[in-house]
């Protein structure tokens, strides 16, 4: 009798555990779907899906600055907070190469973006998600919105390459602002058959006291 009761108890425990894990997995899936949905809505709401890309990425790109600041789907940061290159993380495939871009579609302002896009960072041939091992086409330049132009959007995008790229673009340092304006990540992606971005994120920023220091660095 004792053995039978013990067996029944074990079966009930197993059933409860399985039910719990199924409920946990379902809740995690619902949370993931809701989180992704909010990301899509944020990109659509702020016009990133239209002004910069055609289709929202499948992944949320993790972008973290050394001072503890994180990019979070349109949150407002300051040029002072984002003056140095951030750390990025995304789900990558072993043996794959990736392209990273940071671009501002609101140059010189969102109302009159005649220099759309002004790109701040461009790296190709990144093995996996090892950004520091990629080939830098344009060195990182932090946000520098002109005064009285309101909030600018700064969009980070990652593309999976079909293979290693041989790019003919001019290499740009972070000591000059030349050849960064009137860029199009759409055209760049089309040129090198990158398809749609697999991961992305963005923040917003407006002028602060660091911007004149950045302009001096860029010679402007």
C-alpha cells in the first residue's frame, strides 16, 4: 500500500512540474511576443520604419555605454552620455560576418532633413558579434545635433552579410565630418546584398554643452 501511495505521489508531482514548466514557457513566449510588438510599435511610432528601414528587425540590439547608460527604443539620452563608442550584443551565427551602422536621419533637423542620413559609425566584416574585430569604414562619432533642432533619432542596425565584403568606400576617421552626410543605409545594404537588418535599436538626443567640443574635433 505504501509503495502504491508513493508511486501515485510521484506521478502527481511529475504532472504538476510539467504543467508548471509549460505555463512558464507559455508566459515567457507571451512576454517575448509583447516585447517584440512594443519594439515594432516604437520604431513605427518614431518613423524609423519608413525614414531609415523598410522592415523592423527581428532582434532588439543591446547597446550599452561604459557610463551605465543603455539605448532603449527611443529613450532620450544626451550627447555627453554617448560621446564614446558603446558595447553591442546580438544573436550571431558562428562563422558569420556582420555589418553595423549607426545613422541619424534627422540632419540637420527632423523637419528639414536635407542631409539625411548623417552616419556616425560603419563597420563591416564583423566576425560574430565581435565588433572590435570588424573592418572600420567610419570611426565612431557621438551624437551632435545642432542647437535649436530638437530631438534627433540615432539608429543602430546590424545586418548579416552573405560573405566577407570587399568595400570601396572611403575610410573615415573621427577627426572630420566630411563624407558622412547624405548617406543611405538602404542603398549601402542594397549595394552589398545585405537584405534587411536582423537587429536594431535607437535613442533620441538634442543639443547639449558637449556638442561644440565634438564640432571642434570634427573641424566644424
